[in-house]
């Protein structure tokens, strides 16, 4: 058992106030994008009913705002990003906070640019990277909901499949390489005025990022790059004595200070920047398709595999625990853009989209058994879930 993760787990558990079932109830909504029709459906997970459907300009990848107030639909083929108000608001009462439900709404303001791809929220700011221009738009995460979209533009210098992370009013932005089609290597740090105030050549073939508090991690072909501090300071955690592979997708623990990344098709990497062994691999029985963290207890992660199963991972012990068969097997050699299932955390259950059947399956986290399915139709793929537990009054 890892000492750093275990200590953080105990500390975070000690700071969580007790809640009793008779005093609370769950409020969850799922936003599901159809990979063919460009529709986004809003599902009330208490009744499993579709309460709204929005027609977008193109199929979307969905991202939930950390404040739960909006879901952002990135439409690369339509050169735009649009926001959907979730209808959830948070009322702070000092000793507790209440979630209030209103109507969802497709918001008029939208970001426009050439092929938006990576979409990152950090420190209350949003960064959208536009692959075909190399430009970055920075905006306030809450302005969209107020009916306006105002942004500051940064220029990476050349079109590429890059990423930007908001940082100190500016952003950490990938440097394009000279050869077209190659992933970028290294970063420039822009301030709020658009001037470059820092740089690093570390991190080859950048892809994937996540932030845990003030620590930002980037996936590289030669390791994991950690950025922290006010400058920031960059440190590469190399893939020493590991089998061939790379990190290209990262998740960050909220209650635990670690990152979880993919590593080749049949491993995940547990990344603890301050540990004696900062990168540990866990072998998987089949090809990984998607993975998420438990939103309340980041010790546990859930891995959707190509055979249609969901595996539970204990990130402290680095071991696979329970398994449930959820969908039929999916081929992973169809290329980018092929509709694939996705998984999302929703309190007491996981949701798994199944584009082959037009369903969303519900996996109970207590029994780890499929308890039902929502018949949505079409080819549901990308999914974002917002909600939480609120007090009864």
C-alpha cells in the first residue's frame, strides 16, 4: 500500500461531514451526445426520462464545468464550442450547500475557430485550443451562463494538435514542431498580456493533461511532465524501467493527490510525483477503452474495456477489484471517430453509453451489477454528468 496515497485518503476522509440517508437525496443529470445525429439529450437520472434534446451543428464531445453550472459541447467539425446550462445551481448555507434544479437550456454564446479540440478548465478559466489555426481562446468559466462570451486570444505560432492550460491569467501552451502531423514537444508560458514569460523543451509528443490543485501533469512519450509553482517549474518523470508505451490521457484525483493515466492499450499508470517510485503500472486483461475516477473517493477508478466489461481499480493498492459485464465487445481498430462506449460517474452508479444498441446502461456501485438501461436510441457516445447530494428541508 502506498504511504502517500493512504495518508491523503485518511486526511480527506476526516474532513468530510457525516450525511445521513434520511436527510439527503441525490440530484443527477446526464448529458449525452449522439455520435451521428449531432443531438444532445438531457436525462433526469431520478426518473430516467429525457427532459430536453438539443440539435447542434455537429457531433460533440462533452465536458462538464467544475462548477456544475454548464456542459460544454466541443464540435470540431462545425468549428465551434457551445455551452448548455445544466439548470443546477449551488446555494451556500455556511454549514452545507444545497443543489437547486431548474430547466436546462442551450445557450446562445459560442466560441468559434478552426477545429476546436482540447478543452481545459483550470483555476476558473477555460482554454480552447484550435488545431487548424494553432490559436488559443481564454475565457471566464462563468461568463457563458450569463449570456456572453468574451475571450483573450493567444497564438502558439503554427497549426498543430496542441493543448493549453490556463495559468496565472495566461496559459501554458504547447510548442508546435516543424514537421506537420507530429505531436508537439515542449511548452511556452504566456502571461495575461500574451507575452511569453517561460519555456521548456521537456515533454516529447505532448498529449493529455490534468490538474490536481496547483499541480498540472502532461502526458509525453518519454514520461509525465509536472508543472507547479508560480513560474511554473517543470519536472519530467521519466518512464524508467517500464515496458514500451506512453501516457496520452490523464485524470486527476480530487480527494487524493495523484494522477491516473493510460499507458499503452493494456495498462494504466498511477502517478505520484513525490513518491519514491512516481509511476506504477497496472496490467489490464483487455484493451482499455475509457476510464473515470470515483467523484467522491478518488481511491477508486473504473475502467471500461474492449470486451465490454467494467473493472474497478484500487489506486492505493494498485490492484483490480470487482468486474461487471456491461456491453458486448467493441472493436478498437476502427480509427478515430468510430462511435465508442463511454463511462461516467453518477453518485451511487456508473453510466455506460452503448452506441451499438442506443442504450445507456446503469451499473450500481454497491452491488457492482447492471441494474437497468435507458433506451435512448441513435448512437449515444460522449457523456457528461452533473449533480450531487443535497439536504432535505
